C-alpha cells in the first residue's frame, strides 16, 4: 500500500494525475493491491490445506471407496473377473446367525459395560485425588502407569493372570477356599477378562482428564450449595456433574468409539474364541477378510460396522449430553 501511495504522489507531482482523477486512480490502485493481497493469502492457505487433503485422499477416501467397491463385487483370489453382486454381501451379514446372535450382542454388551465401569471408576478416582495430601504427585504419576503399557502387552499380562494352569488369579481363589475358574474357556468369563483388561488400561485416562477439569472448577458454586444445605451427593449431582458435562460427554463419546472397535486385547487374549464366542465387529471383519479370504464380506462387515458406529455414536452423544446436563431436551 505504501508503494501505491508513493507512485500516486509522484504522478501528482509530475502532473500526470489531475484533481478530478485522483480519487479514481487511488481507488483503482487500492483495489488492485487488495486483490493481490487476497490472492497471496489464498495461495498460502492452499499451501497449508493441500498436503492434508492429499493425505486424507490417499489414506482415508481411497481405501474407503475401494472397500465400498469391493463390498459390491465378488472378489476372490482365484477369480480375476470380480463380478458385480450388488448388496448380496450385506444380505449375507443380515442372514448370518453368528453375526446377529454373537457378534452384535458381544459388541454392544462390551461397549455398555466398559463405558459404565470406566466412567464410574474414573469419576471416583478423580474425586479421591481432587484434594491436597502428602504424596499427591506420586499417586497421580502411578495412576499413569497403565497408560504407558501397550494394549497388546496388557492383554498378554491379563491372559497370564487368568490362565487356568498357572494364573495367579486361580491361585488366590484356591488360597481363600474358592473353586478355580476356567476363565478363558467360556464365553462370558472370557469376555469378563477382556473387559477387566480394558478397564484397567483406560480408566486412568478417564480419571486424569476429569481430575484436570475438577482442578479448575470454581469453588463459589460448591460453597453456595453447601450453604443452602445440600449434602455431598446433591452437590455432586447438581453442581459438579453439570460443570463436568462438556469434558464428560467428550470422554464418554471417545471411549464409546474405542470400545466399539475393540480388537487388540481380544485378539491377544482369546482371538475371538472359544468357538468364535467372543468375536466383536472388528474381529469378525478381520477373520472374514484375512482368515477366510472372503474379501467382499470382510469389507461389507467393516463398512457396516462403521455405519453402525456412526449412528450409535450420534445417539450416544445426544444421550450423554442430556444425562450430563450439557444439552436440554427439546420439546
């Protein structure tokens, strides 16, 4: 802009710009400068966005598009024709009794049970740590230890703990006079082991985030509620929970997605067994694709799981928001 005004002043000094044309010339020069500045900003913005769009297209859009194309065709190792079959692979899912009687119930039961357990334990631990005491830093640091362990390593640990031959859990049960349990030989006991491993691994994540929110909670609403005669439970329910609602809702939503697509611990502990009784959405899709080489069915199962997860996540988000006071019920 300074260069524009310098040029105009030079032209005025040389008599190149008359009094009547000064305003028009200035407006034209300013408009050109503004266009150049906007063009420069647009180029800079495109330079930042284009790499992200390329990565998104290569690692997200293309694989999902290819998976959708595969789910509509019959793709096998021995046939290069790949005929179009429409929604036949999706019909196969809806007519598969194992998918409806085992995979879907396992996925939803595990998601709800894990979410409730981790939420309750996370809030409880956060409240216990939300006070000044000797060794506060050490306890908080120790709480982070499970988060430093890879999920597969944690799964190996719990598979050993609950092993029916040398597991320490059965040793403890026998020591207190209780019968040993073949934890990994039954559907529900094996799912319980997977659930315990997941709760142990991710409850600290829940607790740390809620503790951070509690640390910055203003004390005035709490003091006002106590002055009005509210007990500890009423203060928690009507003051603390609404304050934590944004953090609590996001944490619960993230954990819902993680629990729904559970794979690591299940694969290491049971691999979907015994007799495919602990398969979840992800395990089912993995086995269809890699073990049984049903590539079309595997992609259809994966896409169906993504759609169900999206719908389920939206429903859960609205539910969490209403339960925690983050959103008022409409109507």
